[in-house]
């Protein structure tokens, strides 16, 4: 068993920027983008009106080195006693 603590989101860093058919949220954190992309990172947002197909604009950076990404919410689960939010990074093609 590992003593390493897995980073989780700060729910107060998430704010609604645009409310529409799919919402756009802004999220600023001192965690690295790599941490933000770990499965389960956004689970706390499951009960905060985050819905499937919403976007999350992320500004991350632990050491003053900014990293940016647009994430799409793939699924939100709040039933069965568990909460989960799955996100995927949008990539240009």
C-alpha cells in the first residue's frame, strides 16, 4: 500500500463561465495537468451541476509554469452511493 496522496480537485476552483446546451466551466489549480487528468480527479464535481458533454477549461501549473487544456465531460454518475466524473482532453486534429 502506498503512502502517496492522490491529488483531488478544489471544488472552489471550479466556476461556471457559460451556461448553454452544454456548459463551459473554468478551473484553475496549482496541480499539474498530469494530476488533473488522473481518473477520479473531478469526482467531487459530480453533484455540482457538471453534466455530460460540458467543457472544462483548465489552467494548471504547480511551479508557476502554466499548462492549459480543454476537457470534455464524458460521463457523470451520482447513483448507487458513488460519485464519478470522467473527462477526456480535447485534441486538435
